[in-house]
C-alpha cells in the first residue's frame, strides 16, 4: 500500500473513531475495520520492535527512552535517561516525542508499551519502537551492555 493511501485510510480511521460512542466500541464500524486492516496489511513485523542487544552501548545515548509504566513503578526503578509517560497517556503526550530520532518505549514485559506504540504508529510515528521483553528483559540481558554480551543476533 502506498503512503498516501495509508494516510487516507488513517484519516478514515480517525473520522470513524470520532463518531463512536463509548458503548458502541464493541460494534464493528466498517470504516474503523477497513482502516485497521489497511494498516495491518502495510505494517512489517519487527518494524516496531527492538531487542536490547540490537542497541550498542554508545547508541543508547542517541535513543529517546520512554518508560510507559505508572509513576510509582518509574520512581522505584527505570532505565537511566528514560522519561515517564504512562502508556495510557502516550497519545495525549505525543508532542513530547521527537520525530527525528528513535524512540524506545518499555514497560515491565513489553505488552502495555506495545499498545502505546501501536497507537502512535497509527498516528504516523514510525520512529517509535517497543523494547522487547521490557525492563525485565533489558536487565536480564545486561542493560546497556546487552549488545556486547549477546552471543547471537537479536530478533525474532
């Protein structure tokens, strides 16, 4: 699908979403279904995922890191340099995200941050990625040194 058709479908998605009432979310809206299907057909697997071992230690300084967990979890522990944007607020606070460099979002395991990244990608933020396995995987693989410690290439 070409980019202009993709953007047209996204526009239709948001037009469809704007007319939905809260109780109607379970009803299938053909405009929304068509737009989501178009996006899913266009998206490449892995384009929104990154593993800790794919980022060399020096490159972490160039990455905009977002902790998508709640403020209490962030206060307890977070990846150094990360800012806190709760996954539920990712769309509302999207203006805080740079578009000119990689943005890596994480939560504990990657599932909640994946929802935020999906929404942001629908809005055109192609530079936003989910840190696969979240902060727990990042710690288990060696944190900023995961790339140097990796015994094989990362990815699925």
